[in-house]
């Protein structure tokens, strides 16, 4: 079809999201092969925590402190010798010899040396524990109680603590073993160096401890700890499937066929999923899977606690990182969930009693188990709780939640074809809108942003479906994605009616233009099958009553814009339907709509908005 010339500015008002981002490798360990899926949704958070290294000036200070100390000691010795304090003898060599071989009362001399060493080392140990306690307390207050486990699990922290404890034990036993027949000279030498190392090392260790106040470090480690049990479960399922496939020759051919067709998508884990889903495990193995479930769910809860505390403390940066990390966890988990054992998707009794699942009926739990969506439910449940508190305390949290929920929906629908998770995302989008609309006028902008992300999700589903049809693959999935886009438009229309009943006329017009934008995209795509269905939804937005005059006027503006877009796309039959809808409208009102649209000369809105455009343009 030949490209039509563009009319005036009022016609095209669509927000283009673009295609899915390029391939990104999962930042996971080597337990499960990294996913190499094309069309992956961009990860909003980098899972790999930053690796902090002390700056060069810190290490320079570590080196200079003992050097400067020795220089000061040498200066003092020189001054003392100059004033005749040593009777003409140079005392430095004598001082070293006195340490190693006291001439008078050897046991007492060494004891006088070891006792201050032990006191100083005990003092260093106390300072070390104090620093550790202060850092854990501050980090726990800012993030979550799991920070204590991060401190204990850090290799550098554990190494320093072990070094101090072992050196204290060595000096203590050397002091106790000293007697008339044994002088621990080597222990004295070691003790001197250990005391110097402890005193000098307190400075860089203090700096390193306060690095745990960095949100990226703490949140990244929590995400890694949550994904690790998922990888372990997938690796165990892969090993069991590979072993069974080797033992039974019946599975050799499908195993080779799957590897060739999947391109080693998930390595051995994908093989475990596609070929065999063995769940005939021993009670010990089943208990191990439940422990892995507990670790993964614990990470999700700690990320939610971090987001909660950030909301209460009005910490926008930490809150955004925690919310993004939950989305990142969901994206990585989604790419691994079909590689784990079926036992993983079974909801154990202790999980059933948690607050996220306690109120659900047995039928809902059974459906969730069958659809393998319990982890996504828990993740989105955390989002909903943070969203509810963010409506009144930190609206930025609501914006991030809406954006990341959209990413989860795009990954589920366009990337993985997981319609159950996509339906769950749509359900939670509706819950966000319900919570925000119930607040009323103070939350209008939150509804505005949530609708924007909801619209972008529908548009991306349409694009993904059109691309699948163009590539002649997954035609059934393309139909499902188109159907979900229509479903989103219907839900938006429903909440538009609700806003009209609450006299939120601005939101009614916003919803009308968002549905109009979805309809415009459907006719611009070459292979979209739901243009008529979307138009059916859009035409029922108009109320026609006088009570919603301002809102109905906004809907008329959207209808005129869409009709012109249909004409530009060479779809006059669709434009005719809008014309028929407006047939009973007064000429004066239509002229007012026309004059208002023609008067718009600037695509950008005159105020700062997250959409960045004037949707009536």
C-alpha cells in the first residue's frame, strides 16, 4: 500500500514504544546456562552487585601509616642520642635485641611485651565488633534485616574477623605458655607485626564496612540470593532428566531434536523441561525444593521491606532500586521457571499460611499451582502493597511500580508466551487503577501514569503479535496477544465509566485518547486482526448524557482524531463508523471540536509530564 501524505498535526498522536531490546545475558552464576533469547525485555535493574575496591589513596594511607610511624621513632631516637640520653650508644639494634632476648628477667621482659600486645589486640577486636554492629544497625534500618546475613556472608568481612580472632588466640596462648624454660621469642615477633597490621587495617576496614550502606550492593546481593535457589532447582531437574534420558533410549531422539530446535536455549535446564518433567523425588529432595522456595520468597519479601522503608523515609532513590530489583527478579525467574521441577510450583503448607496466600480459596490455590504462577503472584502482591502506601506517602513509587509491571507483562506475553502471567499482570494493573481512582482527585496523576503504562503494554502486545504473523510463527500466540490487547482496552473503558460517575472528567478524556492511540496503532500495523474489535470498544466510550458534558466533549475530540487517522491509513470503512456515531451530534459542538484541534500547533504539552506529548495533538 502506498504511503499516504501526512495531514495536519491533529491526526497523529501516538506514543511509540519501539521494538524489544537486543539480547541481554542474565547475570547469573554458571549453575544454569545463561539465556540467549532474542527479543528480551530490558532489565530495569542490574542483578550483579557492584564490586567495590578501595581507592588507591586508601591503600597509600595504609602503606604510609607504618612508614611514617617508623620515621617518627627514628627521629625520637636521633633526638635522644643527640642530647646524650644513651651514653653514646645507638639504641636501635639494642632495642630489637631486647625484644627478642631480654637480658634481665627474660620471662618478665617478654611478659611486659606480650601483655600490651594482648591488650591492644583485644582493643582492636572490640573496635572491629563495634564497627560491625554499627554498620549492621544502620544498614538494617535503611534496608532490611537480611543485611546481617550479607555481612556474615561477605568474604572480606569474615576474613578480617578470623584474622583478628586467630591472632588474639596465638598471643594469649603464647603468654600463658611462657615460663622459666620457654621464652616465646617468635610469638613476640609475630605479635609485633600483627599489632601493626591490626592498627593500620582498621582504617580501610572501616571504609569497607560503610560501603554496605550502598543500596546497589545490598539490593543486588539480595536478588542474587533469591535467584540462586531457582538456579539450583533447575540444575537438579536438568541433571535428573539428563540421567534418565541417557538410561532410556526412547528419549534419545526427542532429546537431540529439542537441542537442535531450541539452540541450547537454557542448556541442560531446558532439556529437563522439554523432554522430561520427572517429579518422582524422595522426601529429602522434596524438602530441599521447599527450602529453595523459602529462600526465593524470603528475597522477595526483603526487597519489599526495603521498598517499604524507603517510602516511609521518603528515599526515592532506594525505593526505585528496590522496585526495579523486584522486576528484575521476576524477569530472570520467568526465564528459568519452566526449567525447574514440577515440585517447585507446588505451594507447600507453610507458604499457604503466609499473608500473601492465606485469604485465597482452595480453588484459587489449585489454579495457581496448575498455571505455575505462585511466585509472580507473590511478586505482584508486594507491588500492590507498596503501591497502596505510596499513593499517600510517595507517589514516585507508584510510577515505578506501573512501569515495571508493564515490563513483566511484556516479558510474559511477547517474550515467553506465558498467557497466565500476562493475565495476572492485567489483573494487577486493574487493581492499581481501582486503588488510585478510589483516592479521587489527589491521585489523578497516578491514574494518568498507570494508564500510560497500561496503554504501552497493549501497544507492545499488538506489535509482538504483528511481528509473529510477519515471521509466520506462533500464530496461536499472536491471536492470544491481540485478544489481550482488546481486553485491556475494555478494562480501560470500564474504568473510564467509573471515572465519569466520580466526576473525574480529565481521566475520562485521558482514557479515551489512550484507547484511540491503541486503535491507531492497530491500523498502522500490517498484520493486526483486531482493528474492528478495538473500534467497537472505543465507540462505546461516549456516554451521550448531559451530565458528562466536559468528558463527552473530550471523547468527541478523540473520535475525530481517530477518524482522521483512519483516513490517513486508507481505512475509510472504519472512519465511516465514527462518522455515523457522530451523526446526531450538534453542528456547533463538532465545529468547536474541529476548531480546538486545528488550533493546536505544538506536539509537546506546555507543562512537564511523563508522557512528553500533548495527547490531543
